[in-house]
């Protein structure tokens, strides 16, 4: 976490424009492989904690939902964390009453959240196109 906090701007630049990062004098290989190592560690820790389906859902669905909500990278990161916490809490809470698997219920909540946000964004874009 300290590496990410210290190198935040460098990591964002390297992620979105590696050529500019290299031209700026950054060690692009170190940043790239450092970020890949942190991603691998995150995946391994998630697999040990919640297994494969929930791990994939936590990595992909939260980011996809956050991308539909906002376009700024920092707010997308915060929205992704908030979505993961909300979906996880609601999934575990509802699974208790449904007597179902918590992992599957959390994935179901992420799917419902994605569908709702996707539908609302599509409706908003349709209204904007019709108004123009």
C-alpha cells in the first residue's frame, strides 16, 4: 500500500499512457511489473478468502459499475470500493434470510447493481440523444 500511495501519479500515468511516462523519465518496467505483482497478490489473497467466482466478481463487476457511474479515475476507485462493500454486506445479509450461499448472493447483487446502472445510463443517454 505504501508503494501505491507514494507512486500514485506515476502509476496512473503509466497505466493510461506508457509512452508519455517513458518520455517523462519514469521507469516504466518497474511500475508495470510492480503493479502486476500487487494485482497478483490481491488475486491470490482473494482466492484464499472467497474462492474464484466471488473473486472475479469483486474484480470485474465493481470496476464496471464504477465506470458506468463516473469518469474520473480517483472517484471511480472510491465508487468501486463503496460498491464492493455495499454488495458484500447486502449479499451476506440477504443470504442469511434466504439460507443461500453468501458468495452466490453477493454475485447476484453485483449483477443486479450492474443491470440497474446499465439500464439507467442507457435511458439517460437515450433521453440526451432525443433532446438534441
